[in-house]
């Protein structure tokens, strides 16, 4: 390390020295030129080539000197001006908002780092075909400064389309989506999209939305979406859900997310086979809710975490309208994960605990009935390792395959309704849910599997659902709740891909109750992280 | 629920002094009353556009309105309640039933949705739904009724005359049929009496006094006396268990009223929030919005509406007062710091 008191020479002084050297060189060249005029003209071309080579060598020496100085210490440099070129439609404030760090940089290193970050963020806006950030010399009267030139090429084709598989936080399972987007309609980096989605849990959604990465004085992205969602739960709970809604993303950052939802929701039973509890819930409801999510994920991977921890808390409050007849409830979810590496064969142990509670709001709330779509259901073809955000998945149990049930309507004679469950019960879900799992993942010794990321895992999980509302909390006690936990163990092979995680497992049900829809055997689960 | 032995009649909410004010549900209620059949009444006020309501349930047994000719027919078919066994072969019984089910039903449908301002229908079907939903469904139902009755802009006048004319003919015929007897056929109640009296009760008590249909019905004194007698004998007498005392108040099964102060307080907050939005940054309003929401959630848990109001008012004013004391830049900065925490 050099003397900390010794300040590195400003780069401009090198330039001055080099200029002097250049002057000397020029003088020398002039002299040589004069001499050359007197010489034979046959040697003029090699001399010009030689001058060029000398310039290249000088420039290279300059750059080498600069890089050496940057490696050894800070090279002070201020930004004099930021010039944006190429934006005809895009608002300049949108681009300049990403360049704040460049303006405040005080050294060459900081400028380059800030420039690379700004380049990445500008490309993320999806409004530009290319983004180039160049550092140019500042005005000669201001030594130690540079001008930053941001050259953007706006996207020639604003329309794009894509198809893919996704898992959203709201969705109960993975979806296949096709969407069409129009970018930068108003010059704010806005993205307008129309989307068609089909979920593996018999859900379909048509939606249109707009996304503003930075709108006027707001520092956080603003999102608005209108959607028509249809979900078919006839097979499990004898009802269909249709929702027409508007959602607004109010605030979104790395760890925090605040969204408002306004929806008209209708529950119907076209099969007319539902149980009494389901029948009581059929009809129309207005949902006006705020949902806050705090997410902290320090795991090294969402598909195969082997180290780190994660925590998610989701709070939803509904009933935010002057009209007291809208749906009012409070829903809280927690999810905690921890991954411990063991250091051999890439082995790691994943722990997870999830819990959730749903409570209606209002006078005598515990004697009221909770809203059916908001209740907790456990089971399905999702992997608990990938599913972060409240209790939902449990190996070995089918979708909505455990918890309180109620007998469906019995028809006289044989029923030809293909939607009717042979067990003749509806799964009602619960107001309180707790689930936990432990998963030990390990590589196979074969190189082929390692290269493909295919690995094995042993797992154990447990979960339970209970009803609190309609005064059922009086019948609930901790010992009783713990006694009625369902559990399963198993082993399987995991095939991770870029889009989803595929598991082929053998599950053995250790404990189940009543009409729980779970059985030991092979099971395939597909999860998109 | 499993193991429940009683029959439940699920109908639309009571109002206008009737056990259920829905013209489709009331005949089923009366039919079960005539049979002295023990049953409970439950209400569904969230599904006004359902054709499944009314329905009768007993454990896993169901009789829906849109199956097998209706609830009454299904109950007869299943041998649960049958008041028509001795009269349903009479030709006059069949034609009277057809006249009530078509002419009188159409007349009431017209008067309830198109002939009046619709306020009575809104109270019966949409009073427990949030306003946007209720309004949309009402307009949708008005359109459906027009299609069902074949009413267009061109034929609305003569169609109205036709509907009222047929209703008048039906009233006269039924008045002649009834005379001074107790019931329409064989001096014993049948499903025809249930359907007719369901129509009469709704016409007399739900429709406004200026209603044309109501005035035509009142002209037939014996029909009005018939309805009054049945009301006293079968409805107000309370012979079955768990019969709700019907009155003009909304259903007590879905209490959604809140003190009017709440809507005023909420509107006040909306105005203040919008003012704050324009004057200050977004984050300046985050704190009062959060405090307001917390106050609303906490206060909604208290039983006493008076205490709820007072606590709510105190909490809300306290939150606003506190925020007025805070400098705008300081509050915005603090919110930014909070939200930037890992």
C-alpha cells in the first residue's frame, strides 16, 4: 500500500505531461519532416506509418497507465455534465432518474460502476434496443471532469409477445401465460400488456395492465391491472369462483410490497351438489383490500436452496370501503425457511415452517363465518421447498385434500355428475393453518446427474387446518390441534429446469384423518419458483 | 350440517312485514305453513340472481327451485309434503294454477321491476349487497325482465295494458272462484292457494300505494279478506317452530349496518388524503393512512357502537393532529428510511 497521505496525481497532469511529450514529439516530427522534405520521397510512406504506430503506442501507454492507477488507487474524477441522446419519445426525466449515482460519483471507479448499473437499469425498462454510456473529456477549463454521454436507441418494435410458465404470489399453482405487450406508449417507460393465463388448478384469467417504472414524482413503480379470473373448485369444494377486479401496485421494493385490490367476486355452484356450508357462501361479494408483503430471501437459490434463510410475512386487510356491506376480514401469513449446507455431495437440509390465520372483522366476528376463498387449504402438486408464502403445499395430499369436510348433497339413484367427488364430501378449508417440512437434498455420484442438476431428496412434512369461526374456537385446544396433525415422509428425484422444478416422489402417509384425500404412492409435483 | 333432522327453507330476506318478501320464496313458505310442516327459515341475501333459491334442505337432501318443477313439486314427488293429492286432477285446479303462474306472475314481475321505481325490488334483493354490485345487478335484472315479458320501446304501452288487463281478469275469476269460502278449492289449502296468496301478499305489502296492480287487486274485497285471514291464522299465529317475527326491518342474519359516523369519518379521511396527495409527497400520507387503517381495524372489533365511535373518532383525530405537527420533509424522510430497511 502506498503512503495514504500522498494523493495520487490527477489524471490531467499526465495528460499535460503527455501533451508536452506530444509537443516535443511534434517538434521532433516537424524537424524530421523538414529533414524528410530534403530526403528522397520514397521513404515518406513508411515514416507516416511509423507516426501512426507511435500514436497508437502512446495511446496504449496512456490507457495502461490509467488502468494501473485505477488498480492501485482511486482516480478522482467528477462528472461535469450528463448528455442524453437518442430519446425522441422517452421522457428525459425517466432516463436521468437512473443516472443520479453517476452525477454523484467522485472517482473513475465509481463512475464506471454507476454507469454499468445505470446501463442495466435502463435496459430493464425494456424501452430501448441498445444503451451505450460513454465517458468523454470534460471542458479544458475544468480539469478533473468528464462528460457522460448516454446514447439510447429506442425500441423500433414496441409490440412484443411471450409465452411462459409462472407462479405468482396470488396464484394457487403454476400457470401457463401468453401475453402481448406494448412498450413506452407515453414515454414514461410504461408497459401495457394483455395476458391470457391458464393455471394447473383449473383456473383461467384474462387481464390487462399497465406498469410505470417511474411516474412523475413517484420513486417506486406503479402498476395497475384489471383482470377477470375464473377458478373451478367443483371437484374439491363444489363451487366455482369468478372475480372481476382491479389491482393497484402502490409500492414495491426489494423487501416490501403494498398492493390494493378491488374486486367483485361471485361464487356459484352449477352442479347443485354442494354441502350446506358451501351453499351459505354462494353469491356476490365486494372485496376492497390492502395487502402488504414483507419478503426477505437470502437463500442462494429458489429452485434448490442449499444455504441461507428466508422470511415472508403477508398481511391482508379487507373492508376498506365506506360501504359496510363489503367483505371484511384480516388475513395473516408467515413463512420461515432455513437451509444448512453439509459440504459433501452438495447436501443441504432445508427447514420450513408456515402458518396463517383468517379472521372476519366486525361485531361478533368469531360467531360469523369466514370467507371461503380466503380460507387456508393444504395439499396439491406444489413442492413446499419452492413455495414461499404461507401454508399451502404438503407432500402426499391431493389439492385441498385435508382438513374439515362436509357431506355433499345426495341424489336419488346414481349421479352422472362427472364433477362429483366419489367420496361425496366438500373440503371446507380452515381459518388456522400450520405446516412444516424438512428436506434433505443431495447430489447423485454420477457426473451426468451433477451436470444436469438432477439430485435426490428425502423429506418429511406435517400440517393441520382448523376452523376458528362460528364459535368453533371454543372446541379447539393446543393438544387437540397437535394430535390432529397430518404427516408424510418420502423420497424422490428432483429435475430442476430454468422454468420450473419437477419432482418425482414416493410419499408415504404417516397420519391422516377422516376424508383426507392423500395416499401413499408415487407423486409428481411441478413448481415454478 | 350432518345429523340435522329439521328442514330448512332458505329464502330471501324478510321485509315489508312479510317472512320473506320474494314472490318466488313466499309461496313455498306458505305451502309449508298450510301443511303445518315443521321447518326453520334461513336467509341468503348475497345471491339475488340465483334461480336455485328458494330451496329446502335437510342434511344431504335438497329440493331446489330450478329442479323438477320447483320446490313444492319436488316435495310432493318425494312424498314429504303433498297438499294437492285430492285436487290436482280437477281441470279447474290445473287451469287456475296455470293462470296464476303466468298472468299474475307476469303482472307482479312487471310491476315490481318496471311499473314502479324499483326501490321495493332493491330492498328485497340488493339491500345486503355492496352498492356497485347491487346497482349493476338491478339494471341487469330490469333488462332481463323486459326480454322475458317481450317489452320493447315500440310495444311498451300496449304490452302494459295487456298485462294489467289479464291481471284484472285473473283477479275477477279468482274472486268469483273463492266467493266466501276459506280456500280456492274444496275449502282446504293447496299449492294454488300458496301461489296465489304469495302474489297477493307481495302486491298488497310490497308495492307502493300508487301501484296500478295493487289498486286492481283491492277492488276485489273478498281476496283481500282472504289474505288477511290467512295472515292471521298461519303467519302471525306462529304455529311452527323458529318462525321469525317479520317486520319492516332488514334481516338480522347479516348485520352489516354501521353507525353513520363511520361513513362520515371515512369520507373526511378520503378528502384529507387527496388534499395531502396533491400538496405533499406520497410518503407524507403513508403514516396517517396506516394509522387510520389501524384505528378502523381495532375499533371494528369492539362490540359497543358508541364506544367504537368514540375510540374511532379519537384515534383518527389523534393521528391527523399528530401528522399536522410533523414537518412534511421529516415525515417523508422517515418513511423512506423505514422502507429502505433490509
